[in-house]
C-alpha cells in the first residue's frame, strides 16, 4: 500500500510540474504585471448660491509684495532768467583831442579874466552830457557852429508820434548871448525849418543843455564859483566869456 501511495504522489507531482511549465511558457517567462487602479478625479464645485444678503462673496484678493521701491522724484530747480546786459550807448561824437584840452584863460585888460572856448571843446562837452542823459526825441547829441556875434545850434529831432524808422528832422537854432545882471543867458533868434512838428519844448531842451555845458566849462576853467559874467564875444574861431570872481 505504501508503494502505491508513493507512486500516486509522484504522478501528481509530475502533473503539477507539467502544468506549471505550460503556464510559464504561455506568459513568455515573465510574471504578470500588477493592475494599477485608475487615479481618483476630484471635481471642485463652486457654490454660486447668493448669501442671505443677496450678494455673491468674491474670492479673496491676492496682494503681491513689491519687488522694488521707486526712488523719490526730484523736483527740478527753477529756471533762472538771465537779465540782458546793459548795452552802452554809442558815442555821438568822434573823439577830438582838441575838444579834451582845458579852456584857455587870459587876464582881461579891464577887469576879471577871459575864458576862451573853442567849437571843438563845446561840442565835446555837449556829447559827454548827452551820452550821460540822452533825450528821447533826439537821434544824436546837438552840436554848434560859431559865427559873428551868434552861435548856430544844430539838432537831429524826432517829433513825438513819428512812425518807427522815420528820418529825423535836421533843425538849426540861431542863438545870441547876453548877460543881464551878470548871468549868462541865451536868446534864440531864428529857427530853421519852421515845422509845426518841432515844438518849443523840443528845441529848448538842446538850448538849455548848451547853457549848462558852457557854465560847467567856465567853472572847470577857474576852479571855483563864478561871481558874474561881464561880457560875451562870439567869433568863428572861439567863444570868449569874461568872468569876474570875488576879489578881482
């Protein structure tokens, strides 16, 4: 009996071994791959149902941190306005060495002193005075010509109301000198041309300038205050004025 059981167990073992060999040859010798269960899909559901107040609660706002800090703006400096440089007035008379010479002085045979003023000296003094305070209605400094017992004052006038670029009027005023009470006085005799645009004040400005210039030349010559003028002589070569100071 024991031999029969042993033979049956051997046959069962051979059959099991054959079955396993068949299965292994069918699978190519590789063990079967395990089956991976499918990934679970999660679906998010947004609840759009209004709340009790009737409004939908918005999603929270995400605030991003700044990545740089802007530099403070620099206020530009105000623009400085450059003032125009003063333009000196052009000289109205050509420099004449004879006009810069001091007046000549000689003793008078009767009393006092004679101060001799030439045409160049008077014109140079007129130009200096005009350049320091020019007249608005004059295009240049007035000048003089000497004659016998009279003086001709010449002026380039621009009457008020003249259009821009209008040519000046060349006017000539004949002047004589007198010395009532010891004071130097000028007396206009004739004006050329007789133009209605040349008013009395317009031409009188140059006459007053001439009188002031002559008095300054006299004070410069005697280096002091003049007491009075005793005589005035006009000749083409010079204007001679006799002055008397205190004690003479």
